[in-house]
C-alpha cells in the first residue's frame, strides 16, 4: 500500500527530566545521556523530516531543556521550515534561555501542569519547588506573547481540580488546554491503581469539558483525551500506525509511536543507519500495522474501522498479547473482559495506593 507522508514528528531529545511524574509514559528502561544523538545528527533528521513532508516538530523528552543545545536544535528545525513546538515542564527555562529560543525561531510552547496548587503539583512531579518555578516560567511566556498550550495530565488525584485548571489556562493566556486523562504506557503502568480516576470523575470531566468548551469558545480551545478504560471504543492511536506521525527516540531509533518498543518482534532502525524517507515508506516496522488489512474480521467489518483503525497496537499487545488484535478497549473485542478485570483489580487496589516514582522525590 502507498502511505501518505507524515505530518508531525516527535523528537524525544533526551529521557533526562528533573520531574518524576508517576504517569510518565516513557519506557521503564530509559536511554542514557551517553547514547543521545549529537546536535548535528538531530539537525540532519529535521531536514530529512521537512523533505519528507513533516510540517510540525514537537521537541520533547524527558525534559528537552535538559539539553544545552536546545536553541541550536530549535534553530536547525526552524531553518528546515518546520513549525516548532517545545513540550516542557518549564524547569530549566530561564529568561535567558527563552531569549535564545525566541531568537532561534521557536513557534509554540506546550507547558505541562501537574496540579493547580504547589502541594499537589510538587507531590505529583516529585520535585519540591517545581510548581513555583513553572508558574514563573508561565508568566514569562505570557509576557512575551509566545503561543501557549497547557497540557494537564489528569487522574484520580487532580481531576476534581478541573475547574481551577481551566481558570488557570485562561489566566495564563493559553490558547489551548489539553485535558489528557492518564494513559497507561511505560512507567505509568506501575501506578495504575494509584492514578486511575473513578467512573464518576470521568463522567463529571466530560460534562465540565463540554460546558467550558461552549463557554470559552474563541478564548480557549480544548483537546480532551478521555480515559481509555471507561470507553466503549478505542482511540485512534497516532491516527493509525505509520499514517500521520513518527517519533525519534533519544538514541535515534525511529518509532511509529512512543511505546512501539514494547512490541518485541519489531526491529526499529536508527536515523544513523538509514534515511528517514526509506524508514517511513519501506521499513518492516512501519509497514507492520499500516492500513487495516492486518486487523481481524471484528474490525474489518466494523463501520468504525476508518475512525479508530482498530485502536492502539501497543495496548492490543499489552492486554490481548497480540499487537494485531482489536484493541481490547473496544466493547466488541473478544478480549474486552480483560479490561474489565484490570479495571476491577485497579479499583480494588486503589484505596491508599502510593505513587511509585522513578527517583525518590526531591
Ligand atoms: Fe503504540 Fe498506541 S501507543 S500504537
């Protein structure tokens, strides 16, 4: 089949991060600093991405500000003609660094929000003083007029703060608020019981987002990611495998999604081994789950197949044991009972469940 060119690329510049959020979706085993790509290798990857058709580049991590060469990388992406979005916790973004990033052509910042109060946000981020630093950066971004999206990962501990989260987004001049209910990939799977929202919280969240979306139209746009486990149908993960976007991991592996390395039989080629165009169009990993032909009959005969493409391949593997299966979130999946069981187990263990951090809170 002929794949369309990708629209967006996520460059995971580093896995290093000052925060230690329990919902982190990066892999349990992370790439070391020594294995990270050099500046010029990233710059060449950005040029290749632009030639391939990528329009938007998300500079991510870990915390991308942990890389001293972040302004150089931003400049390289800007000069390649890419729209640059920095996905950051804000920690490490001093006024001087913001000056350098603006001069380099940074187009947009996506700032994470762990909570609306210092006690809660610092506990979730595992970093004392992090909230105060983040708010100072947010004010600096607002004063400079850099287009801002707030990204609030929501879970059982902060969903009841949604109203205040929305107010803060307006106060900080954000143009967009992502209300992203926690997804369980990577490290986050270790905190399922501690993070899972209740069904009541989920329903209240849907109502509040719909109400706020109507009330704030023209002021604040919303992206809402509902929690998978309470859904009847799966999400269209990545807009379909190898269809709209790609990721490059800190060590240069080119991935169809951020969790793709959990699929053990796939081999992912590195940007240092093969050019991006060939990896996108011709590599086995990108072609493994492209389109819908690989899906079981349950999906192929379903009217939603062109909406959700059978859901998330990584979740199908994690829950059903087969990356080519219908995502078990789907109520039509023969494995849907496994989701119900996981949900019941997590509910049972939720009472008093503590966060498991990658590193002890500071
Ligand atoms: Fe890999 Fe959904 S996270 S396909």
